[in-house]
């Protein structure tokens, strides 16, 4: 039996409407920290993926979650991989006795790779303004639609300005 998403895709093809392909990149460190401090809870990644795909779009590749590689994240990484996410766990640096997140360069790389993919839309799940130049490049040079999903309180205005679509989580 076909899922609702497959039925919608078939209807779209029948009427000649192209189905958008979406590359999803998730800044897990930024997202979980904001969700825990602002909402007091963790993010439901399955529901997040469904919201991004909006019932009539398909994933261009496995949704990519970029996170830090710490012992407490091992269960999270395994669970997300089993749910159909690609997870890239980056070793954090120890600085003054604290772990320092080093995921931003990897998120930038994932964004630029999405620019060279067959994705029509690049969906970034982060409120971090450091990604504004990459999103601007994807939009203006690569011709991609750019969407940002973030908590309202954690969204940089520079991302809001460049995005074709902004959706608030929570």
C-alpha cells in the first residue's frame, strides 16, 4: 500500500508538477542547546523531517545531522542512523577543561555540497548567523531555494534576511 507521500507524488507527476527535492542539514549542537534552554525539551527529528518535507517534497539525500562526538552522544548517533539520518559526529576540542564545539566548518561543507547536488531546496536547521554567507551563495550563485528552521529566540536576523522561507520550531 502506498504511503500518503507516495500518493501525493504520483498525483504531482500526473499533473506535470515537479516534485521538489530537499537537502536537509541539521546543526544538532546549536539546535539541541537552544531547544533545551528555551523549550526545556529535546527535538523530535522525525517530526522535524516531516515538517520540512511538507507532505509533497522528497529528500534529495539522507538528511544530514552534524553533531559533536562525545560519549553521551553515542546513543543519539545510533538512533538517528537507524531512523534514516546520516550523522557526522565531529570530535570536539578540549580547551581550558571544556569541550569546544567544532562543527561549523562541517556544516559549511555540507551546505556547499548541497549546492552541487540535484536538490532544488536547501533546508538548514539552525539559527546561527555564521551560515548566512553560505546560504547567500546557495541562493544567488547556485540558484537554490533556501529555507531556515529554527527557534524564534535563536534565529539570527541575517538568516531571516537571506531565507526564502523561515519556519519557527517549538
